[in-house]
């Protein structure tokens, strides 16, 4: 059995020569960084805590629903809330996001209803949200493919004249999320090449959660992942992925650089997947309990709660209110999931082209005739499948 990424009581950067951006320590203490500053107030930090707490509850309820047979699958974000909320809240409305299949908290930050995420994993649709309404693309299951999509979209944004104009409501950045395992995929490296050569306004946000399913980080790269960016000709930075303040500050700077015409950036958010890769996975088969316990002490929510209490800006009433909201959200998720109607399979033909095509219409009619051949009527005249 192997284990990786524990680092004892140390963080990256303390003994390996890397620059590790951290603005809020695991003990809940604020820290300054010469290049990245958190420019929001304590009310914003309270909002970040709420975002993370609600998404942790969404995650827990979705796992429970899967175990009860209500979902076919779920990819947990447990432990990665700070990386997703910090980066998600750093975006502007005109920015466009290309996620993997685990960015539930980013979806939340972009205004996607959690029930829309659940409907995908329940199998009643192919993505229950409109990407153009939130500038948040549908989930991508193919590992790393979204980085090429993001790069192409960013090149389009560039050619539309939406980069480097100085207009904060027009200049646009694109962000692609990926994991440590995806960094070894050909698609990702091709995206790095194209984005660098064409100076595309794209930020690659890599959540290094230490495990590519059962393959540890040490089996994936001999150097810290953020340093790969230098080989492609653009900057890379490693941030404490369990520090929501640092994730916000670093992502905000990288996105602004992209909007200004400064090209791509690779951000490595050093975090940890506290749960299984998906609900089909058993992480006890490949990682040690000691490693999990080490990362529990670095919990992203706990450090924010500690800071808010020490700073005197949040009390028991605030945290109790967040818990009540989480309970209400969980109930809505359970009720809404079970109330989802069975899909009309013919609806898939409506999602292929924006306008009706003759060939597709013929295929739809053939499908409808085929489906009708399985139907008959019972004594009451109701159609049933025979």
C-alpha cells in the first residue's frame, strides 16, 4: 500500500524551495504575501464560510441519495470547498467556466441550482442547466478534454475583441478546472501549448487533491505540478487549496492578467480529496488512515470558523443560522430529487441542433415509431409497455 502527499506537519514551500501562497493558516491566523493580497472584508469571509458549509451539506446529501439508490453516481468535493469557492467567487459574470465533474461549489458560485447538478447524476438529463445563462459549461467526464474547449473558447474571446480593452464589464477571462491526474493527459498538454502560443486569456485551475483515483501524486510527476507551466512559457503558482482567502486572491490576479491580455496562468491548488473519488470507489484500499487524519486537521471550513470567532465578527447565532439554512437546503434537495419526472427520451433530439434539420426529424420519427411498437393499451385504455 502506498501513501503520498502527507508532508508530515509541513506544507509545500517550507523545505522544497517552492513559493506557496497562504493567507489564512490552519490555525485561523491571517498572513500577508508580497504578491497576493486579500482585498475583501470580514463580511465577505462570512459569505465564503456560508458557501463552503452549504456545499459540504449538498455533497453529504447527494452521497446519501446515491446510497439510497436515488442517484447513479456522485463525485464528492469533500475537502476541496475552499479551492472551489475561493476561485469561483473571484470570477466576473462575463467570465466563462469549463468544469470537470466535481466543481459543485463553483457551480453554486455561478448561480447553478444544486438540483440541476443532481439531475445529471440521477440520469434524467444530460445537464440540467443552460451554460449561456450562467457562463458555466456542462460537466465534462472525459478527463482533460475541457482544457481544450476552454482554450478554444478563450481564443474566440480574444478574436471578439473582449481582451485588453480596459473595460471591466467587457474584458473576459476563461477558466478551466482540472485535477492532478488530468495534468498527465495529452489534451491538457496540447491546451497548454495552444494557450501559450496564442496568448489566450485562460486560467487553468488545477486542484491537486493528491490522488488520481488510486494513483498518488508522487507517481504522476517528479516536480510540483505548477512548475510545468514554465516549460510551456507561462506562469504557474502554487496556492494552499484549503485556504479560501488565498485561492480567491491568486485566482483574482490570474483572471485579471488574462483579461488584460497577459495570457494564461496555471494555478495549482494544493488540497486533498477527503472522500472517495466517486461513490463507486473505496479509498481505504489504497491510502492510510493516518494520511486522512493529517488532512482533517487542515480542514478548510474549520480554519475560517476559527478566524471568524477570534475576530469577533461571527458568533454562535451566525453559525446556527448557516446550519439551519443547510438543513433547509438538504430537505429541498431530497424532495426535489425524488420528485424529478422520468425523462422523455425523444427530448434528446431537441438538444442536437439549434434549428430543426430534415435528417434529424426523420431519425426522430423513426425512433417514435420504434418506441410505439412496444406500447399497447390495458383494459382502461392506458398505454403500457408490453
